[in-house]
C-alpha cells in the first residue's frame, strides 16, 4: 500500500515539474526586446516572473481538471499550485 502511494506521489510531482518546465521554456522563448534581441538581467527576471505567473493559473486549472477535482478540493489545489509556481 505504501509503495503504491509513494509511486502515485512521485508521479504527481513529476507531472507538476513537467508543467512548470514547459511554462518556463515557453517564457524563455518569448523573452525578447522590441528589436528581437534576448532580454538580460533585471528585464529578463521581471519578464519571466510575469510570464510564469500568467501561465501558472491556466496550467493549474488543467491539472485540476485532469485529476477530476471539483468544488473546494479544486479551489484548494489551484490556489496551492498557483502559489507554488509564483515562488519559482
């Protein structure tokens, strides 16, 4: 029983990390200035935080739907997921 629970937990963590990485890669590709040059330093950091924050809730909503969560469980999951993605 414990082995099954641990396997499910590890799978869920890998899924969450995969979504975060996909959002990060997408934001990296968009981190360009108006001349098409890659952003650097504080401008890139600011852009990445904003981009990942905007991408976060939709990814969290998708994960909640995949898990078939509803009501308070869905709200709690999305809130925690969004907070966790904002910390990164």
